[in-house]
């Protein structure tokens, strides 16, 4: 049969010292608190679930706490760094709840020669976004941050989302970037680039310029060539099949041929050359005595005026002066005949003051091009001042073009430089809007009437007010309240200000920007909690689970009636093991540990067949 042990008890209020003897226990049944009278004659609550004070005061984040009064925690009071963040470095996994605005600052690292790393997750990317109608750009600055190059996205209208993979082979000089392979297709294709040599097989379109061909073709198969000029054949034997049938006249005893032979040993009819008969059978000499139809000939040099006269009545050019350079290896850039205009300087030395020279631009048969160059004596040296090619007339080396009167130009004019100080090539918009019927004698008022707005001007046609000050562009102005004393009547938001026009409250504290404010529990009237420095207020936690490491080693005096899984082991101040909170029913055999005493708060019921063993020297007390 179970035994029942009952303590002194009452319900309505805590027992007083007069209700108890020293060491006597009593229980208040309305809240199950245990009391006793101490040696000092005071009634003290000793229930394990709660106490008025802790036997040994504890520190919470560096602040002493024994349960007798509330304490406050702030950055100044917290001495051991527990429970708050002094800076973001203390947070091992910080996260943003919104966009990070660095304003005019930068993201950097204080680590010596440290990297700034950006790591996406999985197949994510590091994205440089476009904004305000501008495409995304990544700028790589020089070390002085004064200039840099940009990598830009194609325009939105291009609709491109392809991926370009950088070359997977070793970088080398004289190579070009080539897309080696493509996976996928269209605007989302992925291209693998490589450093490659230019291969003729890569030429998929266009025509190779003549200048890229060598002057002498290598030993190649020319069977497909057409329009070959027989005069260019300098060696070898022409196959019989390549020779056309001769126009032969086989009649007569001599079997003579009609037509013109390419060469002959004699002319059928002798001709006279400057009055001397010539049939080709032998050389002839010409001299003043032999020349009968001319005024003379040049034997070496001319020391007076030279006149070349032709009496040809036809339309062909005559007389002709030919300067023939019979070169065995003509090449591009070779100079030909030259006319020199010489004279003497004031010291008597002979000088070339001007010359006209012929030049080969392209010696390729069938595509020959020539050049005429004009040179002048300029500041003591001969300088080429003009070059007349087959496509352009060029004034070079500082030579200017002056025209007295008008000039008619058919085609476009390309200007490199300025026209009367105007850089038309850079800013052609200065000519935009000029009507086709505009004339050179139109006045300013006539042009103004056309409504043409200049991109720049010395002054504004109509003066404007800026901040109450008249401005027409002819001189700088000062604005009151900006760079001179005074005030501006402005609307809109200022980028910065020394004070708010209307003071606002921040967590119940008035703030107009003129001075710093402090926020604390007494001042905060419209919030459930606040953060001091980097500390977090537990009342602001609306979700998640507090990690075990955030709980103090000793819980403060709080109501733990809702806690579950609490061990029934003895507790007490320091290392004492004295007070128990126990069940009322013993269901399993139990032996008191050797050298230990045990105590239970009754009544206790020991189930039938269950044994509680108390050894020699141990004591079990049921109160």
C-alpha cells in the first residue's frame, strides 16, 4: 500500500516567517511554490521553477544579473561581444533585404593585393544590367582611373542573347579571333572562340584585291585562265595547236603569202626616214647633210630655245615627246621620265626649282596604273607637292588649294580638317536644315527666318532667366544662394540640405537633420523594439529559430512552466545538487547512488513490484 507524505500548505498567500520554523518547508498550493524559514528568520521562496533572486549573480553579455532588478544591454555595457554585431564582419552569412546603393562609393577590400570575388550560384551569371534606355557596359579602367575601355551589350533592338566563350588555345602574336565552333543556333547560340591564323579557306565572300597578288605567279595550274596576252610570252615554244591557220596564197611560182608578217628581212617598199632611203636591209645614218625635210636634229644638248613642230593635218596628237624607260624588270613604284626645271641660286649654284615626274603605280599587265608627281623647291629642299593618280588629284606636304572665282564640284567633298575654322567632318550638324534654295547673299535675318538652330552660338537670340538672373551667353553670371549670397526660390527636392523644412519623428524622436538624435527604450514610442548599434532586440524577431549558442549558460528568472523535456536532476547554486522537481509515481526499479542522498517531494506512489533501494550510508527523504 502506497504511503502519502504531505507538507504544511496553504492556498491564498505566501506563508510568513511566523507560519514556519527554521528549516521547515511549506507549499502554497495555488501556484505550487515551496517556502522555508532561513536562519535569519525570513520566509524565502525556494521553488526550482522560479526564485526572487539567484543565489549566485550571473553576467549576461557582460552585465551582472541576480534577478533582483531589470538590466539594460547596450554597446557600452556589453563587454564580451555576445549577442550583437559590432560590424558586418561578425555576420558569417549577411544577406540584403533590398538593393545595395553604393552611391559614389565603391566595393573594395582591405586585404593586401586581395581579390574582390563575385560568385553566382549554379548556372547563374554575374549580370551587368542596362538602365534608362542605355545598354549594359563593363568598363575596365587604367591604373590612374582617368580613362578605360568598355565592353558593351548589343542594343535591345538587335535581340541578341548569344554566349561568347573566350579562346581555349594559347594566345599568340599575328593571330585573329575566330569563332571555332557553335552550339545551339540563332540569337541564343554559344560560340567558342580561338586564336587562329588567316586561312584562304576562311574567305567566304568578296574579291581579293590586285595588290595582294605577287608580280610573278608561282608554278600553279593556269588552265582556267582566260584573256591571256600573247605579247607577254617571253620564252618557250608555242604548240602547233595554238597557232592559227595562216592566210596563205599558194598561187604563183614563188608561193608568196599575202597579209602582214610579224617580222621580215626587208620592206616590200623602201621608205625614207628624214630623207634617207630605208628598206630594212641595212642600217642608215642621219646627219644634217642627209636630213632633207627637217630643220635639224639634236646631237647632244640644246643651248637655246627648242621648238618641236608638226605639220600633220590630222586629228591625232602631234608632235609627240616620248620619255621611254625600257626596263627589263618594271615594278610598282618605279620612277619613269622626268622634266626638270633648273636655275641658279644667288651664290651661283645650279638648283632644281621644280620637276614633273612619271611613276608606275601598278605594273600588272592589264591593270596598269600611272602617277604624275610634281615637286617644288621648298625651304631649300625638293618636296613633292602634288600627286595626280588615276583616281585622285592630291595636294600633299602642306600644299594648299587656292581658287580665284567659283568652283564647280560634281560628287562628294570629304574634308579632313576644318573649313574656315569649322570642323565639318566632326560636326556636320552645323549645316543641317539649310534649304536647297538658300543663296550666298542671304542675310542673318533671312537665315533666322528659316528656323535653323545652331548647335553652338556666341550668344542666345533671346536672353533667358536662370535663377532670376538674365543670361544670354555673352558672359558668366552669379546665382544668389548658389555661388553668391542670397536665396533661391526653388521647387523639387535638393540633393542635400542642412535641415528638413518640416521636422519628422524617427521612432518617436523629433528629427530635422540639424543635429544627431539618440534612440532608446524611453524615447521610442511608436515601435515594439529597436536596435542599439548593431545589437538586435528579441522583440523584433518574427520568424526563425534562435540558435542554441544565443542562449546564456544560465537562464534568467522567467516563467518556465511551458518548457518540456526538463531533467529532474537536482539543481542549486554553484555545484550544489539539492533541489528537485520530481514526478509522483515510481514505475521502474531505482537504486540511490552510493555516497549520495536523495529527496523527493511527496506524495510519492511506488508501483507494485517496483523496488527503490537505499544503501547503507545513503538517505532518502520524502517531504
